C-alpha cells in the first residue's frame, strides 16, 4: 500500500478561499470593521455591514461594491440583545447561512479611575463586552445549527496589559479575551471556532476620538512601542482572512496579536 503524501496535491489551492461565504461585520461603518469588511468583499464574501452608524455603513458598502464585491447594510445596535438575534434571523432568512462573524463594534473613554463616570463605564462595558457576547450568542446559534462557522472578536493589547486612564476599556477587552476562550472551549466539538485579533494602538476614528479628551493613554502606549508608529486598519485584514478561512482549522480560543511586537517588550 502506498502511503498518502503528507500534503496532497493542490491542498493549498483553496485554503484561503472565502468565495460564497457570508460574513457579518459589526462596527463596519468605520475603522477596523470597515477595513475587514472591505477585505472580505475583495475575496468574494457577501458582507453584511452592520452598524448603528448608517452613513458610515453605506460608505463601506459602496466601497465594497465599487471594488466588485457584494454587500448589504443592516442597522444594528449591539447593546440590544433582541436586535442581535433579530439580525441573525434576518441573515438566515436572506442568505441561508452565516459563515463568519467579526465583532468589531466598540468604543473607549479616557478618565482617571477615581473619577470615571458611571454612565461612561456602563456604556463601554455594554458596547465592548456585552455587545460582543450578544452577537456571539445570536450568530453562534446559527453556526452551531450549521455545524460550522468562524467567530472573530476584536480584542486588544489591553486584553493582556494595562495602561492609564482606560480602566473600563481594559475591563471590557479582558472580558472579550475570556469570552473568546470560553466559547471556543464549548463550541469546538460542534464545528464553531472562536478567536480574536489583538491590535496595537491603531490609526482609527476611535483613537482620534479618545485622544480629544486626553493623550495620557496614547502617550503611555507609544512610549513602549518597538516602532514609533500606529497600526493601520488594513494591516488586520490578512489575519481576519486567515481566521475566517480553512487555513486556520486547528486555531480556536486564541487571540492573534497584531501588535507590532508590543507584548514582547
């Protein structure tokens, strides 16, 4: 008997092929979510651009379609559990399946911990942590019924290390890390992989918005970077493609760091 080669002929041909798949990207109206949505669109994925910011979502959809892709806009407030489940049912009805979920919706607020406003703390936890969990629940159920799917949560260097004036954000992103691990453990034997991406400080609308209140957080992070530059949203696209594709079949429960070496320092 002839032993099968360890890597069959043409094995790699379709490892990164995402054509025909359907992806929901939350927070896709700007920043990291928009970049990932556009990257998927270029690979033949039908992208559901989900955001509370409809103007931004429409801009993302237009870019995807101008580049030859397919996208639809759906309004979504991820802090509303019922809305997340409603969108999951709508997506199933319209497209029959959802293969990829990227939880990118998020925000930040900077304040010294002893003065952190309760309403801002609740807002950050509701959006970054509970919003991620609600979408994982809603779309995870669809994927479990299908027997296959990939969920990608946007974590952060702040999932692993601390920095000043960001206590609510750090709490939320630490929670995203643990949600990712917990769901991966529960769902692996049912075909659903759950991973995360951990960006460094990025050049994005969120970073610019937070910087208007204080540069203390950003200055602290920048002083510890191995290179003095922010990451670009498009630099996350390759990792998002890898985690969505069959090339990462054995990868689950991990946050893939796109931090330019930040955690090594």
